[in-house]
């Protein structure tokens, strides 16, 4: 039975989302490895999260507000990129994500993919220079903006671009918070690891217009209120993650709360309800 609080009215769902229930595939699609990161910042109103709106032409949840993220690429497993990550090693990441040491992709690849995707989609890079200072955003620094443009244009591997910037990725800043697998009825499926990380200093966003049309910083509570009012279309994993982040007084408190918390995989079932689509979770 679907929880009434997990039912989204049809008019608040991204276009085409409900129609997938009426034509499930004979053989479910194998989910692709993916990673998402909830970027956090502290404000006088409490910790805020960054939400991006996917362009209407997107092949996956068009028009929905989501966290930065995407597929894990082969390059995310490269030794050169792993060497640019500090504060997190392969055995620790594997234990935290519940993966074996020789998993494909390895646990570190999910972390690295989440950082890369956030940089591509927002211009914010979880990295520090050789003095330990956080990197400015692409919105405020020409050199960082040009590096992001090269990454988007496939003009260099991520590791090489980090070498040019002279920075190390801050693996210690990233915490594992959720694991969602797309329901079997959907034509595009992802096995997605959710992370969270706090942004230090100003967090001016420069979205990649090919993928995103809007960016908003909101407290989890405000984002959920806007969704209930029909002003912020979101899908279930985003909603449930926001619910898990509500009620904290700082980004640090959120990260500390999740640091040793078990993160079970969630494979929900979507069910058509009167007036909307519901979510069933065992």
C-alpha cells in the first residue's frame, strides 16, 4: 500500500512520468551506475540545498528539480583521477558503499562521478589548492570557468584538468546519504548513490544550459513546501532525500548524522493511484 504522503498528483509530475506505468517493458532495463551529490550551504535560515531544473528536452525526468548528478563514466575509475582525491581511500569507500574491492565500477568512481557532475552542472568544484584553500566557482573565476568548459567539451580528462588547476579533490567533504534504484517499469534505469557535501564560502552557481534551466538554493523544508504547492516539480528520490535532511541546524550536523548511518538500497515500486502516482517501499 502506498503511503498517502508519497502520492504525487499527476499535474505535479514531470511530463511523461506517469505514462511509463502503462507500458512496462517485458524485460526490465539493467540500471546504469550513477551518482548524485546534495550540495549544502549554511545560511541564517538554516542549511540550504542546491536544486537544479532539468531542461524540458531532457530524456530523464524533464522539467524536474534534481540534485546535481549523472552516470558514472569509465574515466571516473582512472588511477590518475583517484590520485587527485584526498581524504578518502578505496577500502574505506568500498566499505561505506557496501561494495567489494574489485567491483565495477569501484566505490571511489561513484564519489568521483558525483564531484565531476556537480562541477559540470553547477561550476562548483569540491577541491582545494596546495594551500588548502577551497576553489572559487566558475561563476566568479575565469580560469575555473575555462576549465569547466574544457571538461564539458571533452577537451581533456578530468584528472588532467585538475592538474592544470593545481587542485586536489576533497574526498573528506563528501558523505554517503542514500542509494536509490530506478523502478523496474521505467525505460531508463539508474543505480544511484547519493552523497552530500558542504560548500565553503560563496556558492554562486553557473548552470550548464544544455542540461539545466534553473538553479535554486532552498532549505529542505522550503523546497518541500514549494513542491506541495505545485511550484517545484520533483521525483520521489529527491523528495525523500529532502525529507531526510529536514530539521538540522547546520550542514555539519547533516553530514555528521549520516556519517555512520546504514544506507540500504531502495528499489521502489510505482503505482497508479486516484489522481496521482504513489510510491511503495518495502
